[in-house]
C-alpha cells in the first residue's frame, strides 16, 4: 500500500512540472467568438493573453476612424506557436499569418475606415502558452468603443454606422417616424433592412410628413423593408423609419456596407544594387503581375526576388505573379559574377563541347536568323553549369537579360529560353556555378 501511495504522489508531481506555471490555473481571458464581446484594443497599444487549452481562441476588435497602414504582431512564450487572423466587420477574412518571426505571427495591411476583428489561436490547435498582441499604424487615432445599440423614441433620430444595427421605437402618426442616418465609409451599395417587427409592418419613408413617399416596404413576401442606396465614400444619407398605416412598433434597423476591397503594397529593395522598380499595389484575392524592371549591380548577376535580404535563391521573378494578401518587401538576390574571358566565339544552331572554369564564363556570340524564342541549354554529366544571356558584348550585369543555374532540383544542367530579334547579336556566357 505504501508503494501505491508513493507512486501516485510522484505522478502528480511530475504532472505539475510539465504544466507551464502561467497556465496551471489560467482562466479564459478573452472572448471565444467574434462580435461585441471581443476585447477592444486601441491602435498603437498592447494586450496580453493566454491560449489554454490548445484549442482556445481569443478575439479582439479595433476601430479605424481614418484609412491607414496597420501592423498586427504577436510575441509568444511557454511553447505557443501563435496564428493570427484579421477579419472585416462583415466577418470576411482579410489576412492571416503563422510564423513571421519564429513562432510569432505578423501582418501588415492597408485598411479603410471601419471596425475590424483579430483572432489569436495556436497553429492547428497543437500548443499553448502566453502571448502579447500589438497593433500599430498610421491612422490618426482609434475609437475607444463600439456604440451600444439604443432605443430611440417618437420623433427622434438614430445614427447607425455601416455594418451595425439599432433598435428603434416608432410611435403612431407620421411624426412618430424615426430619422435614420448613416455616413458611407466606402463607395458602393448600402442595404438598410428591418427585422424583429412582430405583427407590425415596418416601412421606409423620405420624410415624416403626411405627404411623404414610401420608398421601401414589404420585401420578398415578408412584412419587413429592404432599402438599397448607392453612396459615395463620405456621403451622408438619411430616411425615416415607420410603419405601413403609421401605427406604433418596435423593431431593429440594420445597415449593411458594401464589401470592402483591401489593398496591399509590394515594395522592392535593390539590396546593394540600383534601379529597383517602383512599389506596386495589389488588390485582395487578385494576383499581381510583378514589375518586369530588373535592378543592376556591378559584378553580380540578378537572380530574382526574395522576401529575405540574405537569400541566395529567388522566390519571385520579374513579370511573375504575387498572390499573398499581405504587404511585402522584395529584396534583389545577387550572385557574384566574374568577368567573361577568352576569345568571343560565334555560334549557330546545334551543339558544341566546351570546357569552363568556375567564375570565368566562356563567351559566345549568336545572331538569330529569324525572330522567335530560342533555347540555350547544357548537357553535362559532372559539374554544375551556369548560363547567362546578354544584350551587349560587354557582358556585365547591366546588360544581363536572363540566367539559369539548375533546370530542376534533380538536374544541375542549365537552360534559358528567350525571345530574340532577327539580325541582332546576343552574347552567351557559359560557366560553372
């Protein structure tokens, strides 16, 4: 019996050691659902939280009174691998990120005026721990709360922000109608609807006089109204909510904003070279064709673009596609290049055997007889060939048209294809990586 007691005590002690101290008695510190219960966080401020158990999620909300570039980032401890999500007020996913810096997430997005929601979770629900969440940005200020829905009495008025709703009370008679006002945050179609009317018959009017026109009434067989209005960003709009027959009623009026089109900035850094392309703007969920402009750097061949300044291989090519919904800085990837040496050899179509030395490409000149796409490739059973194509016999990076190291991860030969003009001489450097 003593052995059994000792065994149980040791088991409990080991279990306590395995649980991080900050999670041993953690309560659910933030809301688990999107909505008004989400913890409000001001712009340029930080809030702390705990993901526990592994499947826990925390929701936050913030408001932007002016458009701006917003960065949302986490720091983590206790083994948490955090995952962040950004949603619009209509619950559409805008952006998400897993690991920007180790196990912490980070997102940078250009946002218009509005209310937004952030979800913090663990990657695939497989870890727990503490985190801090910080929102920074260039918007002039942030609101401190979302207005609480209120009841408006006879002859009163109610301001309803796009994406929000408000309960109203309409009294009998034309003067008992409630003036509903909103201001458009983006250009598009705004939908005003009534709901929760019970046995009454809500209707929308252009004024609270006896000569007012009814501008919306029964919608699709129901007794509620649905009013569609095209508004420009910043434009104020109002109408009067009442009932058909001017009886008394209480119901909810909602304002649905048009879907917001978010944009992201793709920036370029020549990374020691010069002539980087100008920044480009990407639209949410639409692919962006990257600039075809190539930077130059004396003594180096441009391999393409990467998200890291120390990368040795390219993730993106000029004229390629960028599809992520996030701001990004693309850095030029360079490869040191020795000057081509030896005599220039004119070549035509066909094959030729050459011996090359690493860092000293052998030079060839080729003049296409017709305009079209020409392919230059190597065939080699040993070594690691590298091909360069230039527009000038100077064969420097300023004249580099394209280059290639490996055809694939399993084929170390090189192959380049390029559209060439008839009668123009081009220059090929054949070297070893």
